[in-house]
C-alpha cells in the first residue's frame, strides 16, 4: 500500500467536523481516514456494506477522532439532508462536505434506459447539489465543499461514457457557481477529478488496466490515498484562496 511521510502538523483541521458521502470504501474511505488524521471528526455515509463502513469508523477512532457511519442513499434528497443534520447533531457543527458518493454506468448511447439515466443523475448530480444546499445552511463561515469528479468529465477515451461523463461534467459548472455564491462567507468550493484509481470497482489489475495505464503520463494507477491527500489539502486552512477550480489528480491523463 502506498503511504506518504510528511509533517501533518501543517494544514491541520483540528476540531473541524466533516461529512464524507460514500465514505465506506475506496476513495471515500481514504478521504475520511485522512481527514481524521488531520484532526477532523467525520460522518460517513454508505449504501449497503455496514461491515466495511464500521471498519472505516474503527480507523477514524484509532486516529483519535470521533466517527459515525450512517446508511444513506445519495439519490434520495431526504437522506442527503438527514446526513447533513446528523453531522451537526453529532459534532455540533459542519465545516467540511466531501461529495464522494457516485454511481457508474457505461453503455452505448442507444442502450441507455431512462431508469439508468434518472438513477445516475440523481446520485451524481442532484445528490451533490442537494448536499451542498443543505450543508451551506448549516456550515460555519470559512467552510469547505469538495466534490469528487472524474477525468472523463473533460476527456473521453472510449465510447460508452455519455451518461457518466455528462454527470461529472455537470460538477464543473456546479463547483464554479457555488464558489461564486458562497465565497462571501469564506466557503470554498472545489472539484477533485481523479483518473484511474486502484479501487474495488476499478482495480489496477483489471481487464482494461494495461490500456488505461497507457493513457496516463506516469504509466500507473493512483492509490486512493493520493486522491485523499489533495482533498485534505483543500479542506485545510492553507487552501483558503483556492476556490471554483477543478484539480486533476490523474497522472497526466488529461494533459
């Protein structure tokens, strides 16, 4: 497992409260643990695997921070709002929202069903917008909203990505608009766009992995901790002048 050695006394977020949607596995889990290591208490949402979410909670508490896992479907606006309220109820505040929960569908355009379109857009676009709306009403001034996008929001290497790429491209506009709307309160809004990342859903030894690696400049997949490191920087005080932007963490895929 890839690890970094660095002075984490810099850019600390001690005493802050974070909500990470889809924090039970993959990039979301890495983000939740990293924020805890930087000093935050964390609520994570998960959809199905309570055992895996409990494992993330254990990692957060091992880092000396408080943690709560709540089952919530990010396609359900009421569940998204409830997760925001739960964070405030649990920790007395909300400082950081990470919109990580997402759904993936790849299929030829003519084969996409209306149900697939509705379900994916509900999670990937409406979910982050509802979460940001709910969070902004409860968030302390100087807060952080960070969404997880994708390199295929701006660069499409294969056919079949019309729906998924549309959803991730929508986050670019949302990020810029929210940055303008919330900047007066010192709330920054940014988008982190990973490339190929070694997770259960996109393993570095998968059937398309060699082809995908060939599209990167560095010739490898990212590890989730590398995406989490960028999110943690944006969540901290040193990134207070970074807002309304998309940061690609994709190994040069979109260069």
